[in-house]
């Protein structure tokens, strides 16, 4: 966890990793996981719970920063928001739960609202971050890669809910068809395509983000971001498995 003025930013654990640990806590431990079990789920061998390092506890703090778990004596407890976010039977509730958890992060909520869900390009990001939270130029440059990576991961969860709410309110209205061209690439793997679209394409369903209604350029761009994130995670997993 790093501190940027009054804002805390997770720097050791991704939201996806925090979700998986929380899922284990709910499905395997009834919502309350001991520090020892949590450390082992993160890949550390722990013989004595009293000997857990400060580095591992910092990872616990990151997990709690996402609004999914709280630190309690001897362990971590899943929040009510986390239970909704991981509902296996109601995709809509799960999607909203993930978004609500993320919006509990003050910096994420502030940036999403100020930028209307749009993430500045890499070269412009330091200046935008410095302006947003009155950060020194040096710190903005230093921490922008970390903060931008966080926003790229978590913004889509909020965008899905916002877009779906807009779709519901706009149901029945007409819109013009558009042609979107987008190339998505990651490492050696590439997803290339041209999408010729018309109003109300349907839905994009993923276990990670839930259901996104596709109806305009905004929702299509969100879908591309979601797919890019999933491709990146698959590539990271592949590289990790190759190293074993």
C-alpha cells in the first residue's frame, strides 16, 4: 500500500487476486479466514502464525483496501459487499457488488467521477493525476504507472453498472448504427478485428465482469477494455506457468 496525500493505493495485490482470496474465504471458511490460511492462499508457507512477515500483512492491507475484506484479530473477514460481489446465482447482484466494493476506494471513485470513467492516455496521465489530487509532479510521474494500472483493472467494473443503468433508462429509444475499428494486442498474443455494429447488439457475458449490454460506442469501448484485461491476465498466467 502506498499513500498519495490522503489516498491509499494497493501496490501488492490486484483486485482479481483479492477477489479470489475472498472467494476462498466465503466458500471454504465460512467468510472468516485465519491469517495463516490467507498467507498460504497467497502462496506463502507459514509454520507459525506469529511469524508472518510485515510484507504479507501489507498484502492483507491491500486486499482490505478493495472493500472485500476487513482485518480482524487473527484473520480476515469477508464484507457484506464481498458476499454480494461473489454471488454465484445472481450475476447482476455480483456485478453491482464488485462495483460497489471498488467505489469504496476514495481515489478510484474520485477519478472515475472526475474523468467520467475515461482513463487519460499514458503520456497525459501524470499531469491529470497531479491535478486531480494536488500531487507533486515528481510523485505523479513516479506513481502514475501503478495508479493507471489499477484504474485500467477496476474502472470497467463500475462502467458496466453505469452503462447497464443507462441502457435500462434508454430502453425503447433509437440510436444510429456506427462502425468501430479496434486492435487489441498483448505481448505475443493479439486480438484483431473490425466490428460493424448496429443498435442493440446484445450482451457480453464474462465471469470476471458479469453482463455488459452492448448498445453504443461507449459500451463497445468498455467491452474492448474488458477483453484486453482478460487477455492480459491469460498471458500473465501462461508466462507464470511456463516459469514453473
